[in-house]
C-alpha cells in the first residue's frame, strides 16, 4: 500500500536508468546506517542485470553487526564510477566520505537536519529509523525477503533504543510485525545487539563515567574521554556508541553530552529527554534529531583541549536558552 510523501516513481525511474548501483552509509556507521544499507543491498540483488556494491568509508565497523546478511560484502572503496548512488541514514553528503560531485544520488534518511543533497530525496523525519523509510519505499519496488527484513528490523530496533524513543508509535510496531513475519528473527537480533559487547567497550565506559560532571543545576551532564584513554582501553568508535545515554538516564538530567577526543577532532554526542538539541549540533555544523544529535569540532577549533571544547558547547546550550523552561 502506498504511503505518504515517498517518491516511488522517481526512484523506480532512477534505478532503471543505471546498470550499476553503489549503496553508501555515513562514516562511523551505526546499526541504522548499516541495517538500512544492507537491507537495500539484499533487495537490489534481485536486479540480475545490474552490478551492485555496498560501501562504507570507515574501516572500523561495529563487529557485533556481523550477523547481518551480506555484512562481509561491505567494502571500503567504490569500484563503480558511473553508478547510481543510494545513500542511507546520512544527513549531509560530506558524511559519506567520498567525492560524489556530479553523481546521481538517491538520498534515504529520517534526519530532520538532512540537507536534501540527493537527485531524489526520500526523507521522512517523523519516521523512527532510516530503515523504516527504506522498508516503506522499497517494498513497493521489490519483493521483500528475509535478508532485507532482518537488516531493516535490526536498524529499527537499534534506532528506537528497543522501542523506547518518542518516535515509536502504532505504525512502528506495525512495521516491526511485518518484518518479523517476513523472516526477521527478533530473539536472535536482540541477542546480537545486547549480548556481544567487547571488553574494550566496558573499559572505555569506565573511563567516561569517571569523568561525569553536572552543570546547570544538574540538568546537564557531561562525559568525556581523551585520546590516551581510548588508546589505553583499545576502544573503537563503535565501542563508544550509547555512552551518552548513561548520563541522560540520571533523574535530573535534561541534556547529556559525551565528548570523544579523536585524531580528526573532538566528536560530540548529544542526547536529551525533551529538549531540541539539534539546534546545538547545527550551530557547530552538525545535525541529527531533536533528542539525539552530534557533530565534530575540527582540530583548528579544539586546540585548547577537551575540557575547553566541552565548555564551548555548554556555553552554546546556555546561549540558546534550551533549559529556560526546564
């Protein structure tokens, strides 16, 4: 059944124009990015007369997602120079990590901050995950199979934090039920998402929690880890996903900030209970959702050190008056 505001005919026409397809997701991908792209990959393989590749520019992928069908097919370079590019869960073209100037891009996303960089844009911010957008779009164009359903369900489960975010509604549960009926094994997916953490993820969590600080009458919580701490624990970027949620879980906290000192700069993850933190992210040329957003402070901005960069973000939160009514 056709649903709202999705460019079915434009997507169908674009795919028909090309002999090859490149499926991309954003740098340092999470489960929604990889689940969405792998789900689309599983469907595009039905195009027997087309070449299809799935690519991510990051070499460190979340290893606990290796149960997803075709995970091992993910490459880190693009082989096709004249393909249709399908981008997944990516708010701006620079976050894909490749030079895509002049390329036709089908942009599939659910971030309200998406810059509409595609030749065709399928963006529904009201949807709970990019995989929900992809499911509604591609089920009208392809025969949905168990491989795609597994990938889309994994992405949906992860991006809704196990159906706990404000984006969860009757339609989300309806999509989840359809994906399970198509072959997604909910128990196996939940096990892989929750019971396969590497030791390094707990070691870096310990470092982050030791840095916990509360400001603004305990309405803002900050966590941070330095390059040295990351190196000493052996943690990778996927190991640090979700750390900000620990700070957000405190009863008084409205906004949680987690800062990671990386080679390319200081990466900031923001989470909130009911405050529009996307405003903060956009002020620093990042993006995301109302209650989950992020950005990277490049090296030329963050020369003063980790704490001073965190202070800059705290000042912006105050400047925007986000806690005035809290």
